C-alpha cells in the first residue's frame, strides 16, 4: 500500500556525492534517513542551538528559529579553511614578488604520538558508526568540514536521541557572538556532551578535555588535519576515530572549482562581458550581476561556479589587463580594456597562480589521507618543492 505520510514536509539526512557516467558528472543524494513533519528551513537557523520546549515536550522553534542572515551564504556551505585563506590572501600576494608559492610543509613527526587512532576510513555507513559510538555517552568532539554540516549533523544526533537534545551543540564561524559565548558557558558548566564543529574552530577548545574525538569528514587541508590532531592531543583523548572516506575527497574537488576558476570559466566570463550592450562599461548592483552571471555560466555547462568564483575571476581578468573593476557599497562597475595584441598567459595573474597552488595542495593532501596506511598518515612528510 501507499506508505507516504500525510504531510507535505519531510526532513532528510543525506550524503551528497558525484555520480560519473558516460563522461558526465552529476550531483546525487544518498538518503541516509528521513522523518515526516519537520520544517527543514529551521536547519538554517543559528538559534537552533538553544531551543525552548513547549508543554508537550516538543521543540518550540516557531519563535526561536529566525533564518540565517547577514552572512555570505556561499561561505556557509564551504569548508572554513577557504574563508581563512581568503582573509590571508592579500598578505600572501604582497609578500610574493613572483607568481610562485611554496607548497605548505607537511612535516614528518618529531616525537611518538601516543594517541590511539581507530581507522574507520572508507566505511560504508559512517552515520551508523557514529550513532553506535555515541552510545557510550563520553565527552565527544565531532569535526566536520563546513558550517552547514555542523548544523546538519547536530540536528541528526538530536533526532536520534531527543532525550539528549540539551547535550548536543554546534559551533561555527557564522554564529552570533552571544551564541558562541553560550556554547563556552555550557561546556564550562559541563552541560554539553557532544560538540559538532570544524577543524578551524577546534583550537578554541584546546583547554577542554575530550574523551573521544571523531573526525567525521576528511579535513580539507593538511593544516586542518594538524589542528584536529592537536586538539585531540591537548585534550588527552582516549581515542581518535577516523570516519572519512572517498566521497569527502570528491566533494572537496567540487568545492575547489568555486575557489580556483580554470581557463574555460575565465574565457566564458570575458566573452559574456564583451557581449554586454555597453561594451566599454558595465554598472549594476553587485548581487544582481553575480546572480545573472552565475545563472548564465551554469547554463553554459559551468555547474561549479558561484558568487565567490565570480569575484576571483574578475580579479584574475583585471590582473591580466583585460578589465578594470571597482566596488562602491553595493554597486559594481566593470570597464573593458582594449583587447591585447598578443595571447595572454594565465600564469601572469598572481591570483590564478595562488588559487591553483592551493587546489594542488588540497588534492595532494586528500589523496594521501585516503591512500596511506594509518601509521604513515599520522607520521609522514611531503615534498615542499615550489610549483
């Protein structure tokens, strides 16, 4: 018979993955679990951390769950390692006289690491593994990649064990200051049992003792891995569980498309700009320009672009001498410069070189993190040659 619930609202827990078939790559979702009747819009709420309960014991979110506001939404869905790199980008390129950047040093170990690692990489269903792991009710730090994943996983854990709702919290860079403070207060008062956060945030909790640390998603970069391990060491964790797998690596490659636009993306953007009615000058609201441009480029086959891609691409085109652009408050002005007399080299753009270098680092690290035996993963060194 028809077993569909009598409601038009469903909450799904899923894992996104890239399905490659017949030379085409599509994003698909693997459903892990679902529940009828919950308004999934509340997942975007920063206030979901600290809810109140109605008289019948149900979570009262109607007045306590305003949607996430005043942040750049594309950053909410990217690994927090990327916003950190964006913040330090200007300082990095100022110090570089040439368009070359050394690979991040992946240091070998200098002393024996006594942390007990449980290697569950490449397991079929890490959600089941995590669920069983938390039944021991130990103080647990769970590390994911992106801000939205902290909300998603905390929600999943609360749905599994409603009686422990008040023991689960999430923490990410986009949280309001008062909520960040409240998380620390609850930890200090030992009222929280499970905290879901990211490796970039984890150093804030170095002084906290964690009975177990769960690395749920593959750390985006070696620096993120090191931050996670440092927190586990300082917190004298009884065990560190590795639950990440190949799917994380595929997702990271897709995310790097946002940050490191390739030649095809840059060429199509420049062609689009040159076809504007007013070829010499383009002036419009920044959000309108990004929305329209992203929509057109995605329709042209560049599915891995967003607002961040457009910002980086404009900077690359400017460094190549193809355009000038300026921003004043919410307005964006773009001026097309005379076409160059000779073919340009993308390596003449310092921004292009920097983002491609970062992309190479991320891919190299993640491949090693999945392929190496556990002992080599913990204690290994990598080449530090310049590109």
